């Protein structure tokens, strides 16, 4: 219900776009590229490198996909979708139900993964389909003469989306590919790459959680400060543990107490009781639902807070995180 209500709200406030699928193409094993164009021939709203759009899929699901074309383009949006048969159905719906000629409803581009304005150099680490926002960043960095290197890790050449596009680009010399399932001379030596970066370089990574955890842990061990680390996970699987139990949230401002059942999120429990907290990704990625915790111990399940912010325990992401204490007192 919350997704439907949000879509209606956004339609009323002109935050939604209708686009046509102009092209659908296989760009690697299990990965399809979709080209989206406006339905009225007008230019699409501009986007910055690192942006994504919410796509309202046939069947009622909403999913976020990064825009992976050159951000200087206004005649199209490109998204690439990896099919995940073990996922929650979003990628299957894109692969099976969306075809050339179809009209889709999408959000305006949003960006939670900006290129730092102050960086003098950058290093980008892409794991698999995580290449999508980083490819758009590479286009932008190349166009502005920004110094960067893109390290792109996949399982095999066949699973490497955009190989030809990268090879024929003006920045191909700045891209290094690694294939974990193929014999190769080139192995990603994270500590060595990180040590040889400009001391003020910023790091950007996107990909599966294990990949990003490894990149970020290596950077922290090499002494990179948090303000130089930028990351984004899309279609993250919400961590559900068999030991998850119910707990209560007390709302300081509205003086109410809501029980969160073992099988629901805090956002779902609040929404069922008529309390709406703004959400976007609902996967602990974007930070939209960030809420102050006044008392109690959060059980952080997000990908947004830094280790220091988690440690402080005074804020959490109620779309995915839970409680270690029996009650959380929230600033709501
Ligand atoms: S809605 Fe994105 S982190 Fe909660």
C-alpha cells in the first residue's frame, strides 16, 4: 500500500515520468540493457553521474536502477538489469514482462551517490552489475579531465557488461578488468591499488555486498577517511535472521507505542498504524528514512551509516534496521 500511495503522491506532484522502451538488448550473460526515451519527443530531465530512477514495474513492484549512459545525454536513459532468479522478482519482471515499445512509469532521476566536487583524483571499484553508476561517473570524469582509474571485477568475460563500450571509449586506458573464474595475469591487489592512489583521492564502489565490504575494509585498513569513501548498493536483500523477534517502538512526539512483529519492518508497523515516514529505497541504502533514536539499542541492517554512526547508536534506518533492546524510543 505504501508504494501505491507514494506513486499517487508523486504523480500529483509531477515527480513521475512516463517513458517508452525504445530498445532492449542483451549486453552480457543474464544482463539486459533497456533504453528509455520520452513519450512526447521532448528531452528527458537532466541527471548527474551516479543517479538512479525508481521503476514502477508491471505487477506492482518498485525497483531502483542506476542510469548508466553518459550524463550529458538528454534524449535517453540507459539502465542495465541483471536477472536474479533467487531475488524478490524485480529483475525477473524487467526481463520477462518489459519489452520494446512498452511504456513505463519511472521517478525523476535521484542521486544519493554523487561525485565529490573537491576530489582531485578518484578510484572506482565495480563488482559485476555495480558497474552501472560507475560507468556514468567514468564518462563524466573523462569529459571533465578528472584523473581516475576504474577497476571492474566480474566472474568471466561473458558476464562483463559494456566491455565493447569501455574498449571503444576515450577512457579505456583507465579501466582494468579482472575475471575471477578465468585464468588471467591481472589480479586485483586492493592494498597495492589503494596505496598507489593520490593521497587525496576519493573512492567509489558499487556491487554485491561482499565485494563492497572487502573494498571498504581494505580502504579503512589503509587509513582512508570516511569522507573519501562513497558507495551504493542497489537491490540489497534485507537481512532477515531466524532469531528476529518482535519489539516496541515508542514515539516521543506523538506519545504512542507501536509493536513491531518479527516478520515486519519498523516502517511497515508504523504505516499500519497510520504513521508515515518518508522512504525511497526501503533497502537501507539511500538514507531517506533516517530517524533519531533517543533511547534503546538499534540493530543496524543498513548500508548507509558509517561504522562511527552505527556505534553512536543515536540514529537508525527503520526501513530495514531493528532493535537489540526490547524498546526503542524514537524522535517521531
Ligand atoms: S528508505 Fe532508503 S534507507 Fe530507508
